[in-house]
């Protein structure tokens, strides 16, 4: 892991509150700019933004295992900084001076939210910078995993999608992330489940290896514990047994491929870890109450 550069002096001033300062080191941007909402997704080798602020709330998600350092200045305090291990999400209140250093390859989606965007949402304005592992948010709202996967696929494809498509997915992801980040949470139930960093590591491993067997023993090794102990703690953390969670994610990825590609059902089944298209269809009926062909028909209509 490369070293993360240190920030400049904490008392430095913000030279322009509305301008980003990207490094010219492999930076690539895809941007949708709307009246109340804008969205961009980045895939760059490394990057650095100097201290700046935005009039909008900023919602960013790292989609890979990159490590970045975020620095910000609360309205009533001194500069703070934190090292963030991806996949993770952070929310920055409007008008908050901040800076970001990405020393290695980062796949990231960023959204800028005007007050109009949030007017109809039952969430308040962010009062402080909030950082949370993507795995924790997926546990709160499984649909976030599907949408994050769509942006991750965009990064991998390195192609330009039309603005309406990017906007629609970005609005859904932004809405679900805000609800998951800002809703009031009850104190964690006893017994405690997996530690946040372990759950994050396991969920990321599942997302990246859906085509493989993903046995309980294999996931236990990723978590660094016995399979039986891992299975109990995973269910406490997610309310799902590991096998059920894996199947849920396989169906979600298959749905994504049916809607977004021309791949045949037998190929999609293999890519998502189903032994054949018949088994995939069975789990579609159980999970989505429809057949894969009906999902594919939505894309063609």
C-alpha cells in the first residue's frame, strides 16, 4: 500500500470554494450535471484535491479496496482527517472545507445534492461529515449493493453512458445511500455480530467472487475464523445466513447482466455462480417472483 501524503497546514485558506483541483495523473471523469443533482464516476490511477468546499452536499462512494485520506473542517472546530478503507461511503455537509488524497487506483462515484433534491426525502440535512463502510450500508439496504455494482461495472467498461441513464442510477443510489446513512439506528442488539472491518472484507469478497463456490468454509477463512462461528456472527450482522446472502447477491448480479448486456442466460448463470440457467430461473422465481426472460424483456421493450 503506497504512503498517503500528508496534508498542508490546517490553517490554510480555501482559495476558491466552488472549484475542484484535480491532479493530472490519470484522471478521468464522466459527469451528469442537473439543476438539483449531479453525478460523476471516476476511475483514476491516483489523484489529489486541494482544500475546497461546495454549496451542495457531497456524497461519495469508493467502490474498490482503495485507501484514501479525507480532511475536513467542521463549522465549530479544528481541521480533522481520517484514513478511509474502501469500499466505503462518506457524506460532506454543504459549505464544509475539505480535501482528499487518493494515492492509488480509485473507483469512485460522487454526487452533489442541492436542497431541491432532498426536499421530498424524509431525511434532514447532514450536520457533520459521516463515513461508513459500504458493507454496513448494504446490510441496511440490499439494493445499494445492486446500484454500487452498476457503477463498478461502468468503471470497468470505461465507456460513456448517456446522461439520462447515469442520472437515473445516480438518483436511486443517492436516495438509498442517504436513507441508510442518516436514518436513526437503534443500539446494536446482543450478541454482537462481525466487526465492521471483517463484514466489509467478506461482503467485498462475495461481490468479487460470485462465480465461485463461496462455501461457508471459504468465507470463514476470509473472515479469519471457523465456519460455524462465522456463520453465526454473519447472521447476527445481516439477518441472513451466508448462503442466503450469497444467493441474494447472485440474483441481483444476474438481474443487472440481463438488463445491461446481451449475454445469453446460460453465460449469465455461470458468471453469477449458478450451475445452469435452470437453477438461476428457480432462484429468480423464489426471489423476484418472475423468470429471467421477463427481466430481459424489460430491456428490450
